[in-house]
């Protein structure tokens, strides 16, 4: 799975700390998601999509 979290976060001028605070997670969680080391739960994916004004499908893409 790949993701566009970093790109969308930067488009919204958010720091990792800002996104983490809004989503109710730690900065380390955001770092892990952006580096494809952690797949978020559905609830967290939905929160991130809402915060970044995006769809879950835009944020996360299932690989082949």
C-alpha cells in the first residue's frame, strides 16, 4: 500500500505535529504512516481524510 499523506499534509501547510494533534495520535505515528511502515486503522484513515479534506482512496492506494 502506498499513501499520499505527506504530500497532502504539505499542501495544507501542516507540520507532522499539527496533523498528529488533530488526529489524536503521536507524531511518531504520522512519521510511520508517511514512511509506509504502519497501516492506519480504518478510523484513523477516515480522520486523516477528513482533516486533509480528501478521500481515503486518495490518501491510500492499494498496490498490486
